[in-house]
């Protein structure tokens, strides 16, 4: 993909997700000086236990495209179904 944000969308297959709200935030170093971090939050999931997912993805530019080099996942539970912070701990 031509940008780290587009690569993140492709990796997570955002076109197939059913979240009510999706946010994509990117942080880049000076051009060509280091990795780019993209945080994707999918909120309002149609799940009785999981309310939201957050992915923190790190990309390195390789020519005209971006290569995923690291990924972290966390979730937030629905109210009364577990933790309300983003963590990898399971929901009830």
C-alpha cells in the first residue's frame, strides 16, 4: 500500500468489519528515518462481551510500500462484562 494507514486498513480488512466507529491514527518519524505507528480502534462491535478492539501496528517503508513489523492487540469489554480499559485480558 502507498501509506502506513492504508496498509493497516488492508491488514485488518477494515472493509469487512462491522464496528459502529473506526478511527485510524498515525504517527510518523521524519521521512525515511524510522518506523511509522498506526493505531486503529474499532468501537461499537456487535458482540455481547467485547465493545471495542484496538490494534497498534508498526510499519517500515520499503520502497513504495509498507511492511508490517510489529502488531499489538487489545480489547475493551461491554459494560458489566469485564474491564473497561484496553487490555489483552478476556471479557466475561
